[in-house]
């Protein structure tokens, strides 16, 4: 899955940001906030149009990681309509879900963020929390 980190680094360099909302906008991916019940979000495509759907009932702290996860599907799996994230967990067993989770942690927690804390006693989970990365994804970070 090293290709995911490379793809993330390309996007961050190309757009000079790691903000998934800005990157999605610049890739012409439409972001829709809607009532999705218990689902966090999902990615879909129709013809040449791509959509990220985010549950409008989510706490705002979940918006970035959910958007990033779905952006991962849009970038890594553009022709697959990803299944709903069924609950407020980021654990996933299917390959495309794991890849989207890996994309999320690499996008929201670039290596330079971690390096800026090298002289502290903070754990990876604590650093991830500072940047809004769900603790369940920390084990996917390759540093």
C-alpha cells in the first residue's frame, strides 16, 4: 500500500494543501451534506460526475476524516461506488475500505506533522488527535 502514500503526497504537493474539502473541490468532486441515518458517508459516481456524501447529522469533528475517506475512494477507486460506512467506526475489513482509511491517515497526518513533535513525549495517537485523525486509524500510518 505504499502507492497510497505516494498518491497522497502527489495531491498535497499539487494543491499545496492537505484539506480534503479543498482538494475535492479542485478535482471537481461535488460534496453533499445530507441525512444518511447511521451512515457516516459514502462516495458515488454517475457518468463523469463524482460525489462525496457526508451525513449532515455528524458532529463537525468528523467532517474532515469522513470527507478524506470518501476522497480516498474517489482517487483510488473512481469507478466503484463505495458502500456506506455503517456506523461511527473506521474499522474496515474490505480492501477498498482499508485503502481509503490508509489514504485518510496519510492525508491528515503527513510525516512532517509527526516530525514537528519529535522532541516531545507525545504518542502517535496523541499527535493524530491534534489533527483530527481518528485514533482507530493510527495503526495504518507508515512513518
